[in-house]
C-alpha cells in the first residue's frame, strides 16, 4: 500500500484513540463527582472561568512519543506522592490517587464554637480523611502526531466525622467531592513532566 494512502488511516486511528481517551477522561471525572450538584443541562454550559481552568490543566509538547509522555507523567505523579491506579496506554489515559488527613485546625475551632453557641445542640461534622486523585489524558493534535496535548485534572473526596443536630445524630462517613483549583499543584506537575522529558511545556 502506498505511504500516502496509509497516512489518513493512521491519523484516523489516532483520532479515534483521542476520542476514546477524552471519553474515558470525562467518565472518570463524572463518577468522581468533580461537578457535584450540577444538573444535566448545566453540563453543556461553560462557566466564565472554564477557559482559565482548561489553560491551567493543559500543556502542549512538541514530540511524537506519546508513550514516553505517559511514562514521564506517571513518574511525575509518583514524585508528588501519588500511586498509579489505572493506566490505559492505548487511549493515553492515567488515573492516580493518594490519601491524606483532611483535619484542619480552623474546623476544630468552628466545631467548638458552634457547640458553645448552640448550647450543646449542634455538633458540626469536620473533615477527617481525604483521597486526592488525578485523571490525565495525552493525545496527538496533528496528522503526524508530532504535537501532543496533555491534560490533567486533580480532584478530591473528603470523608467527614460524626456530628449532631439537636437530637439527631449525624453518623460519620459523609462524603463531599470537589475539583482542586489551586494552580500550584498543576504547576508542580507540569514542571516535573517538562524536566522528565527535556521538553518545554506550551500553554494554551
């Protein structure tokens, strides 16, 4: 088969892989609750800050070696204390997580103050434990596959302790989920990734 006729099919396979990766990425985020309390119709409405979030989460690399990017991404996440939980190289997808204490001094003070002000009727649940997770997709952007997009999103699941509202006991274990919007963790990750592959990361 002539080389010219094989290029479109090869690119088509890459596009298909990219689409599957994007679907995997979106699915991972949706089941993780990155958009809590959002109605289905609202999922198709871009928030004013969404472009800024995408810029924070995305970098471009001038390379055709997607597998090297994925391996370096996994290493960068491990350097940040994450454990790789899922890797689907065929679609350029990674998922990683780490667990940490979620206790905050301010919440403990607020719990005591709430109890005092309510005369013992309200005991506010506080954050006890959290799981910080990352979902990453790498995909080619052109026919030659010489430019790759890497997008990562960090989010966390927080488990709360017990509490009380008047005579109603609130059992421990309630979960809350949220996307992490602190730019520092994204900057740290991409700095480590750029260093690992000896390539400059280009922003949107």
